[in-house]
């Protein structure tokens, strides 16, 4: 099995103090895609180039202490693509793609961090711009190669993807336009929401993010914001999923899927 994990760290230095590296060593994924690294190259140097024996490949934001993504892997990629061609959002460190190409197969593993619009209307409009530009990128990529995109999508797609869906219909992350974008991505682009393929009706056990306000985590008032989005042939190889909540490394929980392939 190929074990692939996605985790929004909410700061790599913070997550490290909470034991994330020991957990990675224990669970031994082949690859872990992380988001919100919140560090620059100088911060990573000498400390976070590798985690538990996995080598990291990064896309840092220009702004210090902001965004940033990485893919840590035990396999050497044939190519690393940093950014997806958007001057606005590539400056924010939101996309890194590792390619593992052979004469018989073209395969990519992607770590992506979608913008949040929760801070206000300006960022919500930025989120809409990101979505409008990112869908064509994924559609074009799908014509060229197989891939699994792991990341914090910052969208709860269906009512079963968050605890209080009725009261959140006007809030970023559950807006009708965002949910429609996700529906379009899955139906027209043909990507597969791997977790929902394996767990089509899960509710309370599906959440991967909890607000730091109040007692959201203790009461499991959560949202499912973290995804594996795969091209159909790879999605068919997904065998098991796990959302790990026994320890808390950030405000997100890691989601792992076992796929029946090898690099």
C-alpha cells in the first residue's frame, strides 16, 4: 500500500512542539502533504528539510509567517513544480506538485492550500478568484497525467460535512457559490473526493477542522475541510481512510488514505 497523509500544520514550528514528527515516524506514511507551513526557507534550513526520514519539497509564501505548503516523501520525484502559474496566488505559497514519471505512467502528488475568506469580503473575493483560476488548471492537468491533490480546500461541500450547516449557509467555507464550485469540480472535471468514495454517509467522524473558539473541539463542532481529490484511476485504488484525532497537532486533523499502488 501507498500511505498518503494530508495535514494543515497551522505552523510547522508549532506543530513540531506538539509531537507531529514523532507521529509521522510512528505512522510511517510514504508521503505527507502539509499546508500552512508558516515559515520561510531560512526557518526550515537545518531543522525541517526532512521529517522522520521524509524529504521535504516546499512552496513558501513571500509574506513571512503566512501560508506555505510542502510535500514530504520517501521517494525521489522526477520533477518538482512550485506554483501553478498564478502571479497572485503563487506569491502566497499555495501549490507544490511532485511528479513521479516512468515510461509507463505519469503521476503527481500535490499539496495545495486554498484561500480562506473568513477574514472579510476582500479575502472572500480573492478566494473566488482562486477558485475560478484553479479549476481550469486541474482540468488541464487531468488530461496530461494522473494525480492526487491533498490539501486544505477551505470548503465543506455537503450538509454532512459540518456540524451546524443550517447556521453557516452565509459563512465562508459553506457559501452556495463555494459548494457549487466543488460540485462542478467533481462532476464536470471528473475528480473524485476519495474520502466520500470510501465513507459516503459519515458525519461526526468526518470532520478535520475545529474552530479554536469556545469548546468546538471538545464538542466535535467541526467541518470537513481537508481532502484527497484524485483522478478516477487512482481513486479506484483507495482502500482505507483514517482521520487521526487522538493527538492534536493543530486546529486540523491529519487525514490518511491507503492506496493500492507503489511509486
